[in-house]
């Protein structure tokens, strides 16, 4: 039988779909999957490498479908890493490289998408064939990993669309956003937060954090006033982003983000099984929430390490309770800071500021409710009361207490 005849006999769609089903089915034994992979390897040996190229095209279609269902690059890798014991991240990046080349992602994708590809190190010149040759992956490892990976893609479900999917990108997409953050201000804030996180002297940290708070508040409120003066359509400005949350103690980290967001005009949704938090709000408020959340994560981890030096404070129950107590006390401090900010901002801008902020809150709520119409609250319980108390105590010394609290030098 010649090579051409073998090509005609192989239905790539059927072959790949069968491998994906076997990899996805919990009832499938490892032996059954191995036997199927043996079959694929035997077919490949008779096609002079053609099978490899055809399967690349099939895999490209599977990944493209995932992105059309709302997923974005960084969060897709994040979720796959949570689901698979040994996820083949280089293979995922090779698939994304092929996709980004075909869609011209680095040229026309939205800014957030391009930033994710760059942060992940995705190379548009790569694909599965390039990956297999570069890493010198043996046939069994390659096909087993590919079927498992594509099974995760195919059965990943859908997620809320927070940006244009690739099929709707145009040359104008990359400049579609009207949000142009003040990089100079944000860099100053980042620098101050970094100093607050690194110092071991509480008074020094408070000094850095006070200045950071001042900059954050002025930035947020001034932006709101400018938007109002320009008559910017608020509903069109509201954005949603997704934050990746790693184990352990993911629920405590979610509580910390919720505490930061609630006081800064941002709404949150916890995608528990996926390890993601959606945050919805005005772009400037999302920027500040991410900065503050990241800083508080560092500070809470440092406080937990110090508390954990006591042998009685090393259990998972204590550590989880500590972080939850920390988050809950941060929420209270942020509420106090918000009240101060409201009073002081009123002195600066007068009564006109109240309706401006109210309209922004209304626009955020409207977009949020349309995007997440079926939500339910969750209850958080703890088993270690001492952990909660220690966490609350540590939060009293946290270096920040709100993006909107205006503190004079």
C-alpha cells in the first residue's frame, strides 16, 4: 500500500475526536488510552510525517473554539494547570503561538490579550511541529499529552465574554479601548507600594503607604471628574477583568480581593472551581484595586510567616483562618477610609462630586448585573478562632487601607 493510499484511509477528524473522548472519559483506563496512542503512532509511521501536520490543523481549530467561548490565554493556562497533574505548558504555548500567528494577535488583538501573550512568552513562529522537534519529545509522550490537553480544551465549557474574541478582531481592535492610564502616576504608586512591602519598620511603611494612598485617591477622583466633564458614556467605559488565584487558601484570597473591591466601586464574582475572580468596574478603579490587592497579598503572606513561627500556628486551619481574619479586618479599615475620603473629596470638589460618583456606581451595577444575572452568595466558615483574631491583629498594621482614602502629607 503506498503512502497516498494510507492518507486517504485516515480520517483525521475521527481519529482526533476518538483520542479526545478517550482522554476525557474518567472511565477510560490508562491501558485503553495507551493502546489508542500505539495505534496513532503506528499510523504516523506509515504516513511520512503527514499525520503530524494534519493534527496540528485540527488542534488549532480546537483551541480557536475555546477562545471563542470567552477564554483568554493566561486564564486558560491557569485553569489547565489546576486540572492536570502534569500539564504540558510548552505544548499549550506552542498551540497559542500558532493561533497568534494566524490571527495576527500581536498586531490587532486587544491590549490585554497582547499583554498576556507577551507575559507568557508565546512565540508566533512556533506550532506543535516546531515544539515536538525542538523539545525532542518522543511519540508516546507527545500524543498522550496532546489528547489530554485537547480534551481539557474541548470540555472546558464557556465563560463570560469580557473582551472581543479573535473572530471579531479588526485592525482597529488594538486601539479600541478609550482607557489610557497615567503610567507615570501608576509607576509612582507601584514604587511606593514596593517600598512599603519591603521595609520592616512599621512607621516607615506607613509613610510610604500614606503617600501611595494620596496618589491613588487623587488619581481616581480626578479621573471621575474629568470623565464627567467630557460627557464620557459611562456604560461603555465599564470593564471586567479576571484575576488568577492560586492555592492554597484561595477562598481567603478571594475575600481579600472582595474587601479591596467593595470599597473602591468594583464588584466581584468568585469562580471557585476555576480559581478565578472577575472584577467589574471603571478602568481606573480596576487598576487601583489590582495594585492594592497585590500589595496586600504580599503583606498578608509576610504577616502569616511571622505568625507561623509559633509551633501552634502551623496548621492549615490556623493559616486559613488567619488570612480570612486579615481580609475581614481590611474590609473594615477600607470602609473607614472610604468615609474619610468621601468627606475630604467633598471639601475639594463640592456637592457636584456626589452625583458624579453615584452615576459611575449605577453604570457599574448595570453592566455587572447584565453579565452575571444568576449569582449566589457563599458562606465562609472557620475552625480556628485564634487564627481569625491573629489575622485581624495583623491587618491593623497593614500598609494600605484604601485606594480612595485621601491622606494629607
